C-alpha cells in the first residue's frame, strides 16, 4: 500500500467526522395532491439545461465529484440552473423509465448517486443563489450552493449564519436534508432546526413532475414534506431546489435577527498525543475521560455549548491521536484547557497543542476538504453515554491490529448535545436528541485492489464495538421522548409516515424514525 501523508490523513479524518452531509440521493415516490410552487423562475437562469453524455469531454468530471470508491456511469448528467429545468429533467427521466439521482456538492459517502442502477443524474451545481426573500421573511438558498458560499453571503450581507457543517465544499442540498451538523450546532442547534420551508420537485400519482413548497406552518397541508426534510435524508422524497431558513423563535422582519449571528472570532485548536505513550489501560482511561466530559457538557445553555471538539483516535501505525475543534467567547481558551486537563487525567498529556485565533469567516474557509482524494468507507452512530470498558477494548484492538495494513483508519468522537438536545425528538425528522457524542468510523485508502481488506476491517471494527447488541447500536435506545421544549410550532406526538419509499439517508445523517440504525450500511 502506498504511504499516505500524515497530515492529509488526519485532515481527511476530521473532514469525515465533522458532520458532512449527503451529496444527493435517488428520487423516491411522489406526493399526490401537493400544491404547486409559487416561486417559479422569473428570470432567465445563468446556466442550463445542459445534457452531458458519456462522449462529452465534461462527462468524467461530472461523474467523479464524489470520493474515489464510487464513479458513476449514467446515460446522461443533466446540469440545471433553475427549478423549471429540474421539473423538465425529472419528467424526461420518468418518461424514459430511467432511475434518477441528484447531486448537490458530491460528498455522499455511499453510492446513492453513483450506483450502476442510476442512469440519469441531475447536477444542481448551477443553482447556487443565496438571498433574502421578503415574501417569506426568510433566507432562500438554492440546492446546489456550497456551504462556503452560503456562509459568505449570509455573513457579508446580514451578519447571520447557519449552524451547519465544517467542510466548506459540502453542498447544502443533501446536508440540510440530513440534519446539518457543525461547529456551531451545540450552541444553535442543527441547520435543519432553522428550516422554514423547502421547494421540492416531486412526481405525483400521474407520473408528472412538479415543484411544490412545504413550510413548517401548522396550517400548511404539505407540512409533512417539510418535516421529512429536517433530517429524513437527501433525495428520498424529490429534488430539493430551494430552502428557506428562519429560526423558529425569530420575530420581526429585520433579516439580521432571523438567523443566528456568528462569533466575531473563534479559537481553532489541534492537540496531538503520541500513540507510543499509550498502553491498553491508559488508552481506556483516555477514551472514558472524553466520554465523561461529553456527558458532563451536553446540556443546552452551558458555557461549553460554545465549544466544539472532535477526538480522532487513529490506527497505531499512524503514530498519533488528535483532537480538533473550535471555541468562541471570552472563555474559549479556558474551555480548551479544562477539556485537555480532563482528557489527560490518569492517562496521557498531549505532546503538542496548537491554538489559532481567527476571524470567523476566515476559519470557515480553513475547514477540512480532502475526502475526495481517497477511496473511503464510513460508518456512524450516536453515543448516549460513555463507552463501556468492553467497547473501549474493542476500539483498542482494532486500532492496534497487526494483521491489517491500513494506517488511516479511525474513529472520530465529536461532542454533541447542547442546543441540539433541546428539541423534541418528534419535532423534526432528526430524532436523535439525547446523544452526548456523534461517532464516525472511517477507513481511507488509495488502491481499488485493497477494497476488500479495508471494508472487512471497518465492518469488523463496528460489529465488535456493538457486539453486546448484535453488532449495531442498541435499537432499544432509540429516542422516544424528551422533556425538552420543541422548537416546532406544533409538535407531533408521533412522526408522520415518510412519503414515498423508505428513507435512504447516507451513513452520516440520521434517517427517518423507524429506519435502520445509523451506520449499519
């Protein structure tokens, strides 16, 4: 196996574990009887429609926008620039009987877009507008916009932001539909918690595509469709062409008060520990310390809600573990010091700690973005309480195995909770509202010939961590109730049924209630 750059592998692990969203998905069943959209295109679009066939020199670029493990072979890629063009593309695919998928930013970890069964891909990269819509008193974001552009436009225009992902090149289309988690989520909740409305191109019972708008308003007959896009997964219900965002508790018409305000500056940090300083006992204590810190600091409104940290435990052959994160506020440095002290107690002190204070927007552009360099497999889960000793022993075993050649395999344990857990589990399609950490198991590699080895390793790793519950996170621990106050204007006692077929959210995004546990693919 070719040697990986240590820095690239660490940054790649962070990018995987920093809450990346779905890149797209397959179009599911239609919504019969939904009202048509009232936000049709009024100006000539800047781009599209462009039909790119396999003989076109642009085709290789358009089918390799994900990571290297999956490369699609559709009969065509339709690059679109407006909702009307999406409607036409969906109608064309339906009439031709071709399986359809949609791509926004291209960060899908599985083959939902690049499966050999997908014969028609709609590429939303020409739909990137971000603006304030006074008619809905909300910020409109088209489905192909990348997070870096969303952040830039919202910040420069109105000094507001979305608490979405860390990786700047993730597309908003699938990311928000999967929940949307990032460095500000412990303070402000998930991006989907601020979703007011969504425009979706659906197929009705007659086989005809049309655009509909669904809002969180209690009186909206399409409200179930809005609900499904607050964590139900990208592409399961239709093609998202536009989102509108306004915080549930926002009042008035001043745009600068309708979404969270980002911090003026943030403290970015990286701490590293030498693997050689650990044995099984100190490793177990180290992991337990982090879990206990996450549990003690998961409450909404605590000073630690302004502190995001991701502990990345990497294969022993890599030589290091790392913690990456970001904090804001006058006590940012103190929060980091307290966490480092808690981590090291009875275990191992970090070999190096790097702190960099940056303006917030500059920190956004410095986010990780190299997952496309590798072939990749990711599995995920939520941690409701610190790992047991048996689970920590399983983690240690798979990170130190000598019969596996990979050096970049890792588990990322990202602090969760805060404002996320203040929302009722049935208020949105993101039902996981009682977790203390979010888990990303990942294995990057370069060579196709090594696929079987790396896939076997990560699957065994995941299975053994959850050996006590059948190889997957315990279904009995699925969230069912909470004492939190819902942010939804009209909280539900039970989630609505998903329209169309079951959800197909990617492994890094929670699916609909009742779907398989996250990360079991």
